[in-house]
C-alpha cells in the first residue's frame, strides 16, 4: 500500500518547508546516507518519493516522511492521535537511527575495505560524491508472488509468526541462514539478502551470477569445493567465506557498495 494511503485522515503530506515546526533532525552527512540511493533499492519496498527529495513510508509501526540536507537527516512522523501533533520525540528518532544503523560509520568501513582490497578502493573512488545518480527500476513481485504468500503462511502457521523472525536476529548468521532456507522459494541468495537487510547479519554476502563474475574477473577466485560453473549452495558458501575473510564482519556492506562496477 502506498505510504500516502496510510496517512491519518485529514493529515496531508508534509515537506520541510511547509511545516518546519513538525520536523526534527539527526546529524547525518550525505556521505554516510543517501535516501535517494538506499530507499528505492535493496530490500526496502515500502518507501515512496511523495514530493521531490521527500520519502514517505512505514517505520516502527508509524508513517514517516524523511528528507535530507547536506549534514542533516530530517524526519516528521504522522500520529493517529491528533492530540500529539508535535515533532518526533527522541525515542522516535532513535527508531530511525536504528533503522539506518547510523551508529556504524560508513567512512571508516570504506577506509578499511580500501586498505585490504585495491579493487574496492578503485571502485569506491569512481562512485564517490552526491553527483552520482543511481539508475533504478521499479521492482515487481512477478513470479515471486506465490513464494511470498507461501512463506508468509509458513511463518505464521508453522513457525509461530513474528517471534520466530525476531529470534533469528539474535541467532548466529549460520543458524538464521539455515532456518530461512526452509521457507518456500527461499534459496541461499535470498536467505543471504534477508540476513543482510533485515536480520542484523552484515557478514552475509548474497551471491548471484554478477557477484560470481566479479569474483572470478577481479579476484581470480574459483571454487575449490565443487565443480560448479556458476552460483550453487556450496559454491555460494565458499565465495561468501572468501569475501568475509577479505572484508571482515561487514562483508555484506562492502559487497553492496562495490558491486555496482561491472
């Protein structure tokens, strides 16, 4: 459902200019977070650009609009209770900080990845700066629709619903990955995507043909535990271990940042 449809009745979409008193900000330079690059991509499907550079969506069971200036992330929340129309509280802003994992300093990670990987350093230099525009396409469920339905049913009826998913956040990466692969239509790559994007497992490295080709072309990597000519459960695990040993505990972030150069 579009974010606009979730706005409380008689509450219009806000912009920073139209209602500045209802906004609060979090220090966050564009070099650490770009809403226009992060929100339309990856595994985040709930955000819409309702007006230029203003993104509305659901976060922590509330509807928000977010926008950015050079050094600040600006936030406003739409509350159903009209008696509480004020700007976001510190606790509400903390939910935004956790959502974007703003306690992790991206600049430090880029420095580390560049120091251990000359190819990553080259790619990072090419794609630095707010002038770079991502080429994004709208995503549809397509053939995945039946798997989404079946997985949701399995989670609710067989696994116990939300508590099962929440406990996967506390489980080890290996345990969470194995559990996800029991769901209908969830293979090793999708499980890694979920681990990386939703379950606080930044070491997860989703492997597809593109990543496989980069590994062979730029790192001279070849599987040693199988004869696979492309991604497979066993070779994906081996390639993920290769990048984890190279990039460290945030290998999944490094893979996402460096794989745009094909």
